[in-house]
C-alpha cells in the first residue's frame, strides 16, 4: 500500500470512495461522519449536486488556457471575492502556501515602491502556521516544520502570542509586514483576542508595516462571516485564502486593499495553473452558496456544536477548554491523541493538533442531526475511554 508514494503522511488503512454531505464511505461500505472536512477544505461536503453538475459541464468545455488569455469566470470570481472581503484586487493561486508567498513578495515590493527597500523583514507569531514552501515556512514558528530545511529566509522575528509589548518592539525594527492568523489552526485553534488584533492594526499603522491576515483555514466563511478578522473589526492590508475556496479543488487567493492593487506589474508574479476555468467554476459555486444563505447555517451549526462541547466540558473533567468560533473548533482534552484514534474507530473523523486539541472542521453544509450525532460519538467515546494519568 502506497509503495511508490513518498512517506510524508501517516495514513489510515481505509480507502474512502464516496460521500454525501458530511458522510464518508469506504470501499467496504462503512460509514464515517466527517468532522475534519479534508482539513477545512470540503465546505460543500461530499457529492454536492450543484458543484458536481458545474464541474461536469465545465470539464466538457474548457479546463485550461493559461493566464495569458481570458475566460468567463475570472472577473466574476474576483469581483465576488473582493466584495465579500472588502478588498480591491486578487491574485489567484493554487494553495494557501502559494497565497502566503504572494503576500510576502508583495509586501517587499510595496516597501520598494515606498522608497524603503531596506524594509525586508517579517514579524510572525509563535504558534503560527503559514505553509511549507520556503517563504511560508520561514514565517511558520514550529521547530519541527523548520529545522530539517534551514537555512530559511532570513529576517523573520517571532513574538509570543498576545504579547503586545513584544510586538511593538518587533515592529519598531521596521519590517515589511506582520503576518498573523486571526485563529491559529495548526497551533491549537487559538483565537487571537479581539483587543490584541485591534492593537496590532494600530501598531502596524503607526510603524508603516503592512498587516497580512492568513485566513487560509479560518476564513472564507468558516466562522459565520466571510473573514474571521471582521469579528474584531479589523481590516488587514492583505488577506490570504485557500482551503474551502473551490469546494475541494486546489485554489488559493491573495487579496489586497485599495492602494496596493498596482504593486505588482506584469512579470512580477505568476502561476501556470492558478485561476483556470475549471477551478474558478468551482469557486463560483461556493461563493454563490455563501451569498445565498450558507453562512447562516455555519453560524447556527457552529452555535449548536459549541453548546454541545461546553456541555461535554461540564460533564468530563478531562475536557479542559472549548476553543474557536463557528465551524473551526478545538476541544482541549487530556489524552487527545489517543482519543482521536478512538473517535475514528467509532466513526467520527477529526484530528489532533498542538498535542492536546481535538480539531473539528466540519463541512458548512452539516445538518443539525449531524452535529447531534458527532456529539453523541464524542460523549460515548469519552465515557468509554479511561481518563489518562497526568504526566
């Protein structure tokens, strides 16, 4: 099994072959409830009829033409994204890491245009994760991601999460940009306090530093609003999106506020595959769903899920904390890694992040009964599992 695939993933033995909504089925016909969503990707769930019909239609028409030519969906998707995000222009990419690479490059180019080419550094947060390409990896703090691949891009300063004094000192060195996730996903589903986010915006304004919000995991509607940063009333200079953006196809986007849209000129940046007609047709379907009420379901199901998880916290002493917002939720629990395996064995797909957090990233289309079923599996598994002995 996987004999000729590089061993970069620890895979489960089951082979998933189909799905409907929040349900996955393997080759043997067994059913799982999917509360990981391809790691925040499958916003429309599995087997979405509208998405499938659009992609069947597009596959019979046009897959690729390159960005040297126009196709029918470029401006429509760009306009929808900018309207929803309150931004001015977008660069289409193939992933979150690529979107972040674009943002980092654009920040440095913007500093050159301001006649401050010496401003090449970046500030990022401890616990942040921004991707595995060299630039995105350089602003990712975890040693396990970084150490095998050094030396990385120089000039990156990491500051502790929530430490405004450390942030102020770092920005005083005049970097090009500060990059943050409003909710750190890989870092344990930590939402940055809204007061901190507003203060960071003010400090960036005062120091002339561009503010990049990495909303690859927490954006595109996952919290019940299109951008997670809007809960804090913060508008970044650049925002990066990806994961759910094309309903399961590879797509990223880097959006910029007014005043930055002309930073890149022809030849500064590009991508062979990004923004093609097939993937943008999928994005069009997702954005139409978000504009037609899907965000309301995210908010309602997110509230239902959070209420149920708080009840589990009251019931089980090993459940320490409920984190997150909308449909990006973390359950900090003793023995999380083993619990995640038991949940999977009991038919609930989740994952363990930051060592002690069960991360839940279900599709936006989940139903009330799906949430109830997931909570029932969690309760049954917690009751059956022995409470781990504290280290």
